[in-house]
C-alpha cells in the first residue's frame, strides 16, 4: 500500500474533440440571498429534532484501497500547523487556504477520485490529447492518485504533480515526480510552451483570480497540440424529485449558502479578498478558458449523487463513494471557513454537520451536485 508522509512537527494554532455531453439542468433556483444564509446560521445553532430512524441507513462504511511503484519525491517535508484539532499546510505561502492536509482529508480526496472515475466512465480525463503525450502537469494534485494513474498509463511520458502540501505517496511510477509549489505564485518557473497536457481538479476555494491561473496554464502549453482540462464541482446540493429544495430548512439545502457566506465574510478579513465558490453557476471556468485564448472549448456536466439510493446500479456505486467522501471530508470542507468566517465554534460546526450526515442517510432524499469538466486547446498561432 502506498505510504504518505506524516507530520513530524505541529506549528502554533492559528483529432477532433467529441461532442458535448451536458446533462439536463434540473433543480431549484440558484438565487441564494445573503440574508437567507444569515438566518441559517442562527437556525443551525439551535437543537434539531430527531428523525424517524426507520428511513435511515445505519452503516455506510467503505473499505480501503491504494497502490504505487518506485520512490520519487522532489520536495522535503515542511512544518505543519494544527488548528481546531486538524492539520493544515505550512505557514509558508498560501496560508489562508481552508482545506486540511491530514490523513482524514487525504482519505476524502482518494474517495472523491474514485467517485469521479466512476461518474465519468472510468476515464481519468476527457480531452483528446492523443496517444503519445510527452510532458504532463497535474496542478493541485492532492494525494497524487490522478497523477499516479496517468503515469502508469503513459509510461513514456514525464508527469509532474504539484501541490502546496507533500501528502503524496513515497512510492510512485519512475516517470512521475511530485513538487511543492503554489499555483497562484505567478509566473511559474517551468519553460513556456513545454507541456502537452495540464490537468486541474477541485481547486474551488483555492483560487482568487481564475483568469490569471488559466492565462498561465495557456502560456505553459505547446501551441497547436497542448490541451488543458479542469474539473470543478458546484457547492449547491440539488434534487430532481423535490426531496432537497432551496429554503426547505434542511442542512443539505443550506450547504452552499453557508459555504458562500463564510467565504465572503472570511475574504473580507484578508487583504487579497474572497475566493469565488460559485464556479459553475457563474461560468467562471469557461470564461477563464475563453479569456486565456483557448479554442475547441468543450463542457461536460454530470450529476453526482451523494447517496447510494438510486435505482440505477452505476449511480448507486457512485453515490456510495461520494457519500463516503462527504462523510470523511465535510468537517475539513467547512471547519476553517465557518469558524473564521461565520464565527462559529468547533462544537457548533459539529452540530450542523451531524444534521448533514443524518440527511445523507435518509432514504427519502435524492441529493446530488453538478460536476463540470471543461477542456480546451491552445491554438497553433499562440506563443
């Protein structure tokens, strides 16, 4: 089994592209006034009634899986910080990023990877990059699973994975290396026009200026043949059957409004300002691709179920992994932002998340989030 580095010191707290495949947009209105989010803050700090347990699952456990091959880590372990009992990346660089980098959050990322693989038909990318890429970059690689699978598939390709935390395995394919790097530190140090494919996934909440990021991605790609691909989720929890509706008083319906309000308020406390959380709803990624100069831009949007209650066996399996990822990672998603942005205590966060967990076990609910893949090519005339 692949082994990830663990913390040793805790710092102080503180061809032609395929046709688009876009599923129908069905669900509640996206309008979420800030006063609604504010009301939700006080609502979730109150005691909530118990539900009839006849409607709920009592066991949603999932086993472990992993893999790797030869050692190659190019960056040393940095000092971590401990905040509210969770481990966060070093104070060097992008210090106000909200995501933990501990083993619990790593497990969540691995489960997300598997859920996305299943959702997109066991394909690790959608862009038509050809059969012989020579140099590929995975930006914000997390635990490194995507980069490992790509390097295993394309043995002659040089693959580089970057992240702000060294949470990747020690044992990886010989054609893969991991580097500690902050993708928001522009310009990048790689040679321009040197990558065949650049992959970015689940960077929501990490980027303030998406246009600047994709302009740099564009600069790094080979003219004419270089492709970029981004995969980002919506934070809005929807349903097609009315079991989760905006303003229905449920914890799932308030997930996105609370998330956005926390990000907005926390962004007001730092000089750089807030990071957008509504990439799909405002078309932020597509616009960034267009503004950078990409051509042959395509979008693929799929509904990712958050529970394993679908009548479709494939969606049941996706939902099983997606729910496990939510259960494992939801505290890490919101703890930093809700305590620093909304002013909640850790205990208040845990109370709200207990309701989210309860609703994810409710067989009467059919929640999902939209996940969007955008990919495009750098034209020949670009430099």
